[in-house]
């Protein structure tokens, strides 16, 4: 048998401990599948005393992960610290500088510094692997980069954030409001104390940055992802979506259009019968459309110790077997900046909810504004009555350029009878 | 740039022509992703004159694929002839004997001779790749063998035959009978003139043999797959399934149980809300349950020139980049025969449809037979009345060992009031 692959783990949260546990539990199986053992020789974390549910007596302990990345007796450094800069970045750079492979679950780091890190790794002849960074245990990086390698990808879209999907699912199932469900999710540990990375779409945007680059072969460009979170989604929107035959999901969408690449994160309505509408709770799913393969969908748990450890170990086995790929599908030196589409050029259908005073003439004013911007209405729902009170006025709009809708809504917002900023939710997949 | 990877294609049906077209259409993209070109240097097929929609003037032409496997100027032989023996087998053996890699879409060949071929390839130090053999363009082989490599798999189940899924979907949507829909599928080219391989579950059993071996690490054993097709599914069964909250799907299921491996193909009822119930028409899907990753689902087009070519090219790129794996996840020399579970030990719920004379006492006789075999009834539907005529009597049975149900149904079949053999459909995923 070939000599063992030695790994050192930086960061011993649930994922780090889960990875060590997996390698221990399945040592024989992994050894049979790799033809060699994978052993953890070193770990780095702050608190040595904490019980992490796995024995860590065999490993050399480092208080400083960067020191470990430089000094550990290891072929691979597994970076599970997180964050787009600081220690995580230093660990990866130091590991590469010392000729060690890097396995990371850190989407923020890759989204922001992926181009540079890939270049460094490729120059050093080491692997930078990151299956765990997107969609947890779903092997979506491998599917896109290797399984669908023969395809020109035209679009991908995914439920990339389990926290948002859990909140939207629970809002739908219970009819409760966003803030109420968020508070519960925080209590249950499904949402962070500071939930903004998740619910404002930042986490999904990090992941989309990676997937978009893999799909289309351009440089990663997190700053170019236009993203919008789910804070403004009301229980009423969720109920109306169901009534209209849709379900609201936070999607990350990357699409190749005649105007360039669209790379966006937003809550949108998807048809109830679509596979992605059925993906509920903490599950993630990614739909990919390729020119030869057609549509394919990948679904599974998007986070958690087990699924993430599963992805980390898949990367380790690739390294153990000497399987490697250009980091983002093509060599980093060949990746060009993307030409991004103007978001205003987005062609789509839309759901619009207005809060209006229940007075004669409101609908005439609203529809005139839409007509003037060449936006055509598919359906109108105005059911509740509250003479001189405020009622929702809901419309779905036919496919049109987003800029037209934006202009129309700006005019509508100025109307004296419209009491709140209009809410727009894009309709996808129709 | 490294020198080109040269391939020779045996069999120029739609998949062979599709593969050559893909390599031509996407030559630049593939070259960027592999760091080298993939060129087709030779082809073998019987009819040289046929228009296949792609130019084949650059390739050396062989009338005999086995001669090509021995003599072509190629690193890889792509076997797209089909069939579990004859030319396909000889092509693969000859290629391996000449130190060439093999890429095949041939599930029948692998299901029957996969153990020997893997051994030959591994001894020769060449790759035997077969992503295209199961579930068309879905990279399920790669997902199982590489993406989920860190998991102990407990179960997998899949819609593995697009023809059956198309027939069952159409029966449900139109209310028409099996034979009627089959005839139409044959006219549309979705079913073969001799459809028995598809509709009797043989094709799904070939694919399940491969997936089961990958999931559990045992030798391939096609003869041990117990399979049952969809000929006996009636329009009435489909309608009743819907009424009971299920959809009927032909599933291939491999499961690790305390009695050994279950490896079976049969039509079954799955809950309407399950992801697999939503997979319709010619789509395939595979659900895999691993101990760390949990449940994950892979869905896409299960057949056709484009998806299959996509899978063939994924294998070629792996070879071009020098990425290899033990053929079935662990070296062929280490694969042991599986211990299979006695099918009678299967624990499950069941749907049973009897055709009975509408006479007093029928239900008493039927329920007595079930009671005597310790089978307990969950629900009974006997709605239509036709005094002294024949009516359906439908029951769902609580989870129990299949042997008990089989014995009870044998007794029920003997009843003078029961006019046809009882129809049993297993209920899965509850």
C-alpha cells in the first residue's frame, strides 16, 4: 500500500470534528477506496479543552493555524476556519507556499480571493479543493467541473442557502411572518445570531460566484453579483404565491444571455410543479442546463457537520488518488473577466404587490404607469375591500425587460394613493 | 500543450454520432478544460454511406470494430455497440489487451461481465469508464464513486428506465391502458419494437447491478437482481394510486439490510410529495442515502444522443487529465460476492388489488386469509357495486415481511370468489 495521506485540520467546529470523525469511523472503507490511509496528523484550534466528540490525542496540536499550515507534518491542510480574510486566507496561502494541498469549505474566501488562490495553487502544483464550499454534501462542484464538462452551460440556478429556505418553508407552512420565523430559526440554531449573511443573500452570492465561474469559465467576481435577500417577503406574498401556482424560493441564478452573464441572487416565484419548488427546509438544490445534457438537478442537505464532512472527504480522496483538475475548470491564467449583463436587461415575468388606498381611480393610475413603460399586465388580484383603508393590489406582469418595470414602479411609488414602496418578486422558470 | 488524446469509436448510432459531434462542436472548450485536444481518429460501423449528421472524413474507417480495437491509432476505444456479449465484449477485451482505455455506455455488458472486464482493465493498468451506462447524462457514477466516497451507503433507489417512466406518466395523465400507451411509445420511438428489455425491468436491472456494486463494494451480480416489469399495471391501479396519495414508478432499489443486500426492480407506489414521484416522462432520477451526507437526489435525462454523449465525454476528459479510480470503487481483486437478502424477508407496505365476485362473504374470506398469515390491513377500498358481477377490491397492508403477504395471496387466489391472480404493488418511501 502507498504511504498514508497526511492531513492537518485548521478549525475544529462541528465540520472539523465531523471530518475527523468520518475519517476515523470509515478508515477501512476509505483505505480500500483510496489504496492508502488518510490520517489526521495535526489540528489547530483555540480551545484545547473542549469536548468535540472525537478523540484528538493522536494529533499534534497547534494554537495558531498559520503556524500549523507552515510546520505540520501534512500533505494537505484542511481550512475550516471561515471568513473571507484573516486567518483563513493566511492558512491557505501559507499551505500553498509550503507546497501543501488545500481543502476548504470557505465560500466567502473563494468568492473574494479565489482567482488569486487558484493562481497560487496552480503555480505551486498543488490542489485547491472546495467541494464543501457550495451546497454541503451535494457533489455539485464535481458534477459541474467533471460530470458536465462536455457541455456549454446556458444557465444554473440553485437554492444555495438552507437558512433562507427553512424560513421560507416555515412561513409557508405556518402562515407566520418573517421576523417571527427568523427568531425561531435562531433559537433552533438554523440561523446565526447575526443572520444578515444568510438572509440578505450574501452567503448565496458567495456560492453563486463560485458556480458561475465554473459554469462559464470566467474569473470569479463576487462584487458583480447583484443580490437581494428575503427580509421583505411577507406572509401575504407567500400566500398569494401559492394562490397563483408558485412557491417563493431564494435562488442564485447564473445565466448566459445575449447581453452577457447574469449573476444574481433574489427571492423569486417558481412554478409549484418544478423540481426546485419541491425542495424544502434545509435542503439545497442546483439545476443546471447544458446544451448536450439538457436539464439536470442535484439535491441534498446544504449544510451541517455530516454533509460538509462528506464533501471534505471527497476532496481528500481525490487528492489521495492523485486526481486533479484546474481549480475552476480551466487554468487560472486562462480565466478572463466576465462580461456581465446589465440587470435592467433581464427578461422576465414579475409579481408586484402594492399597498394602496381603497379609492376610485387607483387601478387606473397604476395601469397607466405600466402602460407608459410598455409593461403589460397578466393578472390583477384586488380582493379585500376597506373603503378609504389600505389594501394590497397584486399584479403579475408579462415577460419584459426589468428596466421597464423598475421605471414603472418608480412612477407608481410617487402616486399619492400608494402607501408603501412597491414589492417586486421575479417569476422564474415559466 | 500535451499531445492529443486519440479516440476510436465503435458503433455509430445516435450516441456515437452525438459523441463525435460534441467533440467537434466543443473542441476549443474541451481543449481548454483538458489542456489537450481530444480527437477521433477512427470509427467502426457497418454502413459507411449513411448520413449521420457529422462529417467523418478525417477518421480511419473500420468495418470490423474488433479489428479497430486492435489496430486503430487510438489511446481510447469508445464502445457504443451494445449487447451483453458478441462484438461489444470482444471490442472491450481487445482494447484492454492492447493497452487501450475503454469508455462504454453498455450496461448489459457491465452487468454481466463487469467483474471480469474490471479485473482485465486493472491488471492492464487502463481505465474502464462507464458513466454513460446508467441514467444517461446524470453523472451518477461519479457522484457515487467519488462525490459520496466518504459515506457508507445504506440505500439507493432510482427511476432508471425512461421508457417505463414515460409509459407510466402517460398512463396517469391520460387514463389510458398499458398496451395502448406502449403502442404509442413505440410509434414515437420511445420504446423499441421488442420492448421487453425495458418494460420487463431487464434494462433497469442491468443498471441497478452496476449501482449496487458501486454503493456496497460487492461483485456485480445481475443474476441476483429480482426484477418485475410494468406489464401488469392497469389504468385502475394508476388511478387508485393517485387516490391513495401515491404515484406508481418502476424503481431499481438496492438496500443494505440486516439480512443482506436487497437488489430489486419493481413498480411501486411512492408518496406524491417525494422528489422521485415528481420525476416524469423520460427523466431518470437516483436517490442515494449515505450515513454522513444523508439523502441526496440526482435527476436528469436518462437517455438520448445528447445526454449520453455528455457522459461519454466526461469519461474521456477524466482519461485526458489522467484522473482514474478503481473501476467499481474498490479494486476488482478486492470485491467480494454479496450476501443477498432473501426477498421474502423484505419489510414493506403493500397495495393489493383483487378482482372478486360481488357476493356476501368475500371480504370475510379475504381478511381471514390475511389474518392467518399475520398480515394486517391498513385500508380497504371497495366502492363499485355489481351484484354477482366482478368488482375490484383494493387493500393497503401495513408493513410486514413479504413472505407473509405472498402466502396470504396464494390462499386468496384459491378462493372461488376471486377471479384473477391478485396484483401486488409494493409501497416505498413511507
